[in-house]
C-alpha cells in the first residue's frame, strides 16, 4: 500500500555516555519522567503528526525495547496497513551483519521502505526528548522543493563546537555542513531529524554502501555527499524544547525540567499528548507521614516519606522518615525507612534498605570513568541491593549489590564483581 510519507526511527544505540543506565537495555528504552521511556517522545510525535507507518531499527540489547513497543497499540500504531514494525539486523542470503552505521541501518531496510513506495522518508532518532509536529516540517520541505530538510536549533555559539552545524543563507538553504567545528560559523545545530525524498536518498544509500572508505553515517557521509553534489538542502528552524539525553547530567537535567517552574517541557498539554505503554497500576498512595513538594509521583507508588524536587516512577515504595531530594527513582524501587537520597538516579527494581545515605559529602572526580560520571549525581544500577546503614558519597556508581554495610567515598565505583 502506497504511503506519501513514512518514518524510520534509529533506536539501536547503546548510549555509552549514560554509563550503567544502559548496561542492560538500549538508550531509547531508558525510563523517563516517571511513566515514560525515552522512545515514547519520537513515537508520539509520529502519531500526533499523522505518520501512521513507522520502522523502529533496533540492535543493542533489544529485548526490553522490542517488548515495550509490541504491536504499537499505545501510540495508535497497531494497524494492518502500516503501523509500527521493529527492524533488526538480519541475514540476507548467505550473510548477515550488524548495522555498521546510521546510513547502513536504513540501507539494510530498503526492502521495508520500498513496500510502501513513499515519496518522503523521515529519519529520526529514538533517544531525544522533544515534541515536534513533523507535518509542519514536511510542509516546509515541500514548499522549498527540497531534496533533504534537516531540523536545526540555535544553540549558544560557545557550545556550537559540540554539534553538527548547518551553515545557511537567509532563506535557510544549506550551503555547508561542519561536524563539531572548532571555530563554528553559525549556531544552527542539527537535531538529527531529517526528511528526504526517498528516490534521492535511496541512490545515495546504495552508493555509500559500496564505498569501502565510508563510515556509513548520515552526518559524516550522506549529508556531505548530497551537499557536494548540489542537492537542494534546507534547514528547518525549531524553537521548542529539545534535548539529547545522551549524558548522565543531560538525562537528570531533562527529568528535572519536567518539574521546573519555567515549564520547559509540558506533559500536560492535551493537544499534544505523549503516549506510553503502562502496566495497569492503582493510583499512587500518600501515607499520613508523606510530604511531597514539586515532584512527580507515578501510579502504583506508595509514599510514606518526604519527596522534594524529584521524579518517583511507577511501583516505587518510599518508607517512613525517608528524604528524597533532586533525584530520580526508577520503576519498582524500594527505599527503606530513614534513608536519605539527594542528587541520585536509582535504577529499576533496586532495593535501598534502612538508614542509608546516598549523594552526600564533598564532590570528587569519579575514579574509573571521569568522562562519563562528571557531576554530583550518584548512580545505582538496575536490581541492586544496598544494605542498611550504607553511606555513599557524591558522583558514585554502584554496578553491583553490596553484601554488607559500607562507606563509599565520593567518586567511588563498585564494579560488577563487587570490587571497588
């Protein structure tokens, strides 16, 4: 069945800079905002924009993400003609291989795209937090008679060297692309949101695949090749909220934006809902001793302690005399009586027993991975147990459970084998 436009969501990345949060699952499947997972934003954007045919390209640790997407029902993508399809690397003929890059991922799924014979194809990232009406971007693409359109955001010039930068004329015609330039000429940063005319993109994907020197990447290869050959390429300026939650700090910050007084990211907008797959949970419960201030408490949670400026996900239990501040408690966690947590992310289904302290002390550099863990935020991995009375400083990482009460100084790292 022919479709004017379909979307391909790149969701196979590991997200190394999220550290142990992505040790057991792909970055798009990481919980967010109490009841969501990161990929919910891109899937919801597709549904709200009228795109009813979506391919989700998965690779790293796909089990939880594949199960979460399922038939696509929560996003109204459970359709006979179109809907959502999970696309993994597969064996073709006598050989098979992992996706070698973002462009190769689309190349390996040309057959999927061709069955819908689309005129336009969106290529999207499944690990960004934002709300965008793709139909407006498509209209912009059509009006400019473009071959490719790239969504951009203005970033501070001082930060532009961290991004792929689009240099444009006044009419947003792209004449140059610079990948993380040391001396940027503009501050128009690529958001990793693309529209292509499919017939043109297919030609470039085939050419790129046979180029043994290529990285098979949109930013490094496809976009520069199209510019070099004079394709009509335009930037689409976007002024809404957008964040690549690719680091511990940006992930924590984006969650905190949900409870900011500035309402940077509004999830209560009924005109642009963010949909998610949720287990049937009872309403959350606040006990007589509970105190909650400026926080999100998801369904199924039992709260008996004090919660301030925090995100408490579904199915969490917070015991009496607990104090949780500036933290993210992921689904299924249990926090024992008298425990105090500040500036931390507690992984799914972890148990913090009584009278522990997490996130206190003087800030120190993380001993093992200072480039990944470089803020005051302490991270507890998935299904970790921390014994009663344990004290954990700032910027610490727990990859394994503890057998006995310990004092872990700021910057400490408990490895998967339990060693410090």
